[in-house]
């Protein structure tokens, strides 16, 4: 799914109006009707008090259309206008007149001066936030900030239209109190990048995209900087296996790393590479890892360094398809020198993790030795060492894109929504869960990505697909283990389930599907 920028959304609205020969007011009607259909489908006429707070821009216009449909269908609605300026948009004014014709109870004007605490909102009520949209570019005034805090204090379920009010699409928030904390956000046509970033995702607990009929050609032809990755996005990557295939057709992964007391990292990465489909896997470790690996993973081949406790010379007589390196390796002078000498002569595709990244960070000149489209898999602190400190998530992404362009590298920013960055493109993963916050899951990811490259997936596709499978495996394992008991080995054990899940069809609910078809047509239910 494409994630459109603010500017692209505006352009899509404009082209839709032109190409479909409709007015902007009609497009607003269509969009807000989809919000109403979503609510009506779930509430079925329930008489829960609904408080619709509208700004005086187009987001407020959406709120007025929604309120009108709710009133016309017999819901218990109170509409408020957050009247903090005289700069009303045309479509807001049109829908302000329309709602006055729908009810004897005209919207309540809040002048941004009086004490709004006299308005009674119970925690069992619903607040609809239609105050500000994606066009906001400065903090709301102090009165509005207090209004947002009051929403939160009421504990009422808060539904945001398109984006929580006060949240920008392309810059950080100055203060958490400047933003509505929504329980649910219904986003028009495309989610917003801020729904997936660590410091801004907290402003909406859940989100959903509603199709409002933006011009199809525009949606298909427009290139976006950000893409959201789910099952439908990775399915086209999948390579089926031929009946008469053999292990040599699926590559040879070498996993290099480990040190005394940290052989487990290589064990996990190697097992993950096997389970993700690499035809052959060889581990390269210090001598102290030989017996551990040969005993724990019989499918694995093992080569050892001449040193007992650490890697001092990465020397091997095999021809791997891809090499995953760094996990558990350590950063001693001897190991760092061995890694440097290895990079000088290596031409094999690489996936670099953990201590491999730390060595690169200490000696940045080594980055120029990386093969093109090397995959780097840092956690936040490792990323900071590579690209430098950042002040906010947007600067972090900017620095990572600059780094990726400079070194022609694929960077995996690990996190709740892992983001794969390659030059100016970002791919936001949708699988994974907090149970993965446990030692070893990063080693597993390295093994999975390396295995995908071994199977002749292009490095970028291998990374996007590998990150998805890694998270999906953890999601499936979660059902059996829960957050606290999920460990890295479980993620390996459920990789097969993640592959199988690619081809599972969702259960169909015919009555609901019909209602959803009506929603697509923009019909009030």
C-alpha cells in the first residue's frame, strides 16, 4: 500500500475533482459518508451520545457532513464548532448551512474563550475529532490544547477523522498535549507515515484506511516515498519451487560470527537461514563453537577460525552465495582487523549485523568496501553510531536515506514497525509484536534475509520479504506463547507457518461483505 505525502493527497483530491467532474464539496460528501458508513455498520442505531467537534477548515467540513448523516439516521448527536478564527473554507460553510437544515439543534459555537468544561461528556460517550486535518503547520492555541487534554481526561472513546488533530504529517510534535490522543483514526485513502514512527504512533491506538474514490490512475501512477508492506505486497516476490529442484538451486549461506560465550547468536542465525529456505548453510566460528553447532544443528556445516575464543582470520574454502556476518563476533582489535581484511577481498553479497556494524561505526572508511546493496540491520543505537545522532524521527529517516545513498546500502531500521530504507524509498513493515523484544531475534532476522538472498531474491526484495516473514512468524508464535514467553527460537520454529500463511484465504462473512460493498459506493446505510 502506498503512503502518500500531504502534497500528493492534495494533488489527488484536485485531479479527482477535475477528472470525475465533481465539486470539492461532493468529494467531501463522499469522504465523510464513508466515515458515517463505518460508524453505522458498528453502532446499528445505538443511542450512545456522540460529540462531533469540528474545526472551521475542510476537516471540520467532514465532521459536519458526518454529523448530518448521524442526525438523519436518528443518532444522539451534539455538534460543536471550534471557532478560533474567521478563516472558514468554502466547503465548511456549505456544510454548515446543510446541517442547520437537518436539525433544530444547531451546532454549538465554541469561541475559544469560554469554559468548555460545562459540556458533559461521559466516558461511555463517543468523541469525534474533526478539528484539524493534514494541513496543520503550527501548534494549536492554548485554549485548543486544553480542549484536547479535556478529551483525554473524559476517557470517552475518541475517533479521529483522517489524522488526530494537532499531529503533523511531516514534522515532529512540539508537545504531546498539542495532539488529540485517538483510540481510532479513519484515514482517507492512505495511512500517514506518522502512524508508524516511534514518537508519533502513540497518538492513535488503531487506524484504518477508507477508500474515498480518489482517481485510480493517479493512485496507480504516482510514485510515493513510502510503502506499507503487508501480505499482498510480498506475495508477488514469492518464488515457488520446481518439482525436480535440488539444494544447489537455493544457494549457500555462510554465517560468520560468534565468540566465547556468544555462539548462540550464530546458532540462531544459521538455524533461521535453514528454516527460511537456504539450500546449504555453513557457520564460520571460533573453535569454541564447533561442538556446539555440530551438536545443536545437524543440518549445518561448520568451519572454524584457528583461534579458540574469537575470530582472527575469516578464511574459508567454500563459495557462498551470501554471507551474514557480525552476530556475537565481538569488537576486539584482532576481530576488527580480521573483518577489515575480509572486506578488502570480499565480493560476495553481505548482510551485516551487530558487532559487524559496530566495527564499521568505529572505522567509517570500511563502509566504502561494502558490496553494492549490502544489507545492514541495526537496532536504534547501532544506527545512531552509523549515521549520527538525530533530534526526531524525521531527521533519523533523513540521515538514514542520506547514508543509504552515499554507500548504496540497504538499511533495516529495526523497531515496532521495522522500516527498510534504500536511497529515497522507505518500506514500512506491518508484521511483528512486542514479544520480539528479546535477545536473539535480530540474529534470526539476519539469517532470514541472508537465506532469501541465497535463493536468488534481489537484495531489496529479500530484505522486505525477510522482514515480513520474520515478523509474521512471531505473530503466529505469539498465539501459543504470549508476549513474555516468546523467544527467538520460536520465531525460527514458526517460519514455515509464516510461509504457509501467505496462501491462506481470509474467512468471508457474506452479510458484512455486502455492507462493505455499499460503503465502497459511498451510500449511507
